[in-house]
C-alpha cells in the first residue's frame, strides 16, 4: 500500500512540476506581449507624443500638395509636413505604397482633401482615424457651395474645391482649428499664422478675378483635359469644358474627342490647355483634329490641376500655383 502510494505521488510530482513549468514559460512568453500591447495602446491614446519629430515639431502627413501647403503655412515652425502625392501625381488614381503607409502611421495628424478626391485611398484613411486625428479639409465647407455630381466613384460632390480661392479659405480654417485643438500649447501661434494666411488668400482671390476680367467676355472659355476647373469657372465667370469627367478614372473615347473638336470649331476657340498631372496627347489629338477641319487651335499652356509644381518653385505653393494658372489663362485668351 505504502509502496503503491509512494509510486503514485512520485508520478504526480513530475507531472505537476511539468505543468507548473509550462505555466511559467507561458507567462514568460505572454507577459512581454501583453506589455507591448498596452504600450501600443498608450501610444495610440497619446498620438501627439508619438508623432513628434526629433527636433520637437508636430508630424503632419497630408495627401496632396494643396493640403500640405495649408498645413505648412499655418503650422509654421511648429510642424513637420510630409506630402504623399508630389508634382505630377494624379490623386484620383493614386495607390498608397508601404512607404506611404509608414508616413501615415508616424504622423500625429493626417490631413486629406476629402469628397473622394483620393479615390480608393479613402478606405485607408478611414481606418487610420481609429488611431489618430484624420481630417478632411472639406468637412466644414457649406454643402450648398459645393458642385454636385453623380459620376460613379467621384462621389456626391466635385472635389476640386481649391480652384475657388474663397471656398478654399474654409479648408485653411479647418487646418487652423485642428492644429489649435490638437496642439494647444502653440494655439496662439497657429491663430496668428492662420489669420495671416487667410488675408493672403483674400488678396489671391482679387488677383485672379482681376486677371480674368482682362479677357473679353466672349473669349472666357477654358478647355482642359478633364473637368477639374468647375469651381474656378463658377467663381470667376469662365465657361469650362473638359474632355474627361471630374475624375480621371473615367475613360474618354473617340466620340468625346470628336465632340470636343467640333465644339472648338463651332465656337471659334483659339486655345486649349494641358494639365501637369495628365498626359498631353489627348489635347494634342484634339488640336490636330481641329486643324484637319481648317481651324487652328494652339496649346495655350500647362495648368496645374490636381497637383502643384516642384518644391522650391513659386508653383510649388498653393498661391503660386493659382497665380500661374490665372496668368497662363489670361495671356492665352486675352
């Protein structure tokens, strides 16, 4: 009996020790993972601290150059701004790379255009909103001032709002208010720089209007590769015609080309414009087609539509880009 009992205890002791060992190993493996999860949760809750640059500036990632420029002008010395879509990039067709995702992940605040300007990338931005402030700069724009559209993926409204300078002031105010809310320590500085920038935008609006007033009324017809200038036309009294729809994701065909060619001939239009973010061949084909009909049409110049110019140039800023467009249009159509 005793021998049997001893044998039973001896077999139980190693089994118990093994189980206890497995529990200890489990604790060793899972405790660091639990701590890591808690740490990550804490970082997400404290997004501003996580999104600071090495020199103490607030990290901001913006999708387009126009949005980034507003953040840079208002944020000034307190922000480090990264732009996902550089010169010549079409936001309608943009696909985020792993590097782009990392830029979004390390930011304290993400600004984007909204109104489905960024196409399928909108889904990524919506997921990021669970971790940090992700702000569409068009979110506070009065809907009665937006141009409605029923074109497929482009959404309910035309997203090219930056071509109406006065409407774009609403985007600047959204950037200003977000920075003041998320970084209250520097709120007064954001307030000052925001007011300065808004004054500059008001001056820009008057500049564009004056340049368009130089064009005879019957000659104010702006023909471009895609219908991105609707807000510009409405704000400054210019008739706008685009080969493609509001989104470049929509294809155009031979009928669209011939229809626009005939329109140029019938209206006696002398100049059309190419865009920096789209191939020029479509407009060149229309010019050639009009010539075959005995009507000479010139390429009036290159306009910036969905992307700004190279960094370090005047066209690499929002104000410089808009002035370039206004000057190019005025010189070609006067």
